[in-house]
């Protein structure tokens, strides 16, 4: 089921990007909610906030390696029945894959969601970026709140104070 989630999210990301990119003149700066939300088609050659602009090969390799590592941990989380971490990793894999597809196919990432939050023009982003952000937040929550399955295990090599070897 988790693999279907990843596929659905990557498809949603690519379809929304394709729809916006098909009519860049229409979506150059389309106002959706006055002074708050615009559809603004942008070609981003960098990573978040256009950092490392023009580093297509490096960013593509980094994303590919990250996806492989996340798949490894996703399989581990599925075996451990760690649902929240598994969903978090699935979202992160989908986001990384969606943006990697863009980098490999076009040489840039297609961004189009543009918000002005309290007068601040937040960097333009896309569905893949939402997946990454939500996935990272869920992974942090999972790390903080999910119980370690080995936490209740008793280590046979640890001597409990009331039962030490002297019998005292």
C-alpha cells in the first residue's frame, strides 16, 4: 500500500507541473487569492530557495542516493511496523523522486505555488516540495514520540541492583 502512495504522489506532482508548464503565459502570475496565493510558473535550477543553482548533476546524484537510502529505511520501518516513520519516508521518497524526474528531464524543477505570508514572498514551490516538507515533519514527530520497540527488552548482561551477585 505504501508503494501505491508513493506512485500516486509522484504522479500528482508530475501532472500538476505538466498542467502549469503547458500554459506558462496563463500561469505567469495568476492571482488565486489577492495578496496571498498566486500560481507563478518558475524554472528552478537549484534546490530549496534556489540554493546551489546550476548544480544539476550534483543535485541529481544527491537525490538519487537519498532516495535509495530512504527506500532502505522504509523497508526497515515496514518490517518493524513503524507506520508513522514509513509514511514519512514514503512522502520524502515521492517528493525527492518528483523533483529528480524534473531535473533529469528538463534540467530544472518546475515550481508554481507562490504564497505571500504577512507580506513575505515565500519561495515558489510544488507538490513534491510539500511531500518532502510534510515527510520531514512527520519523521521528526515519529522520532520524538514513537516508542522504541527494544526499550522494554531486558538485557541479560545487566545486573539489577537488588539482585547482585553477592546476594545482598
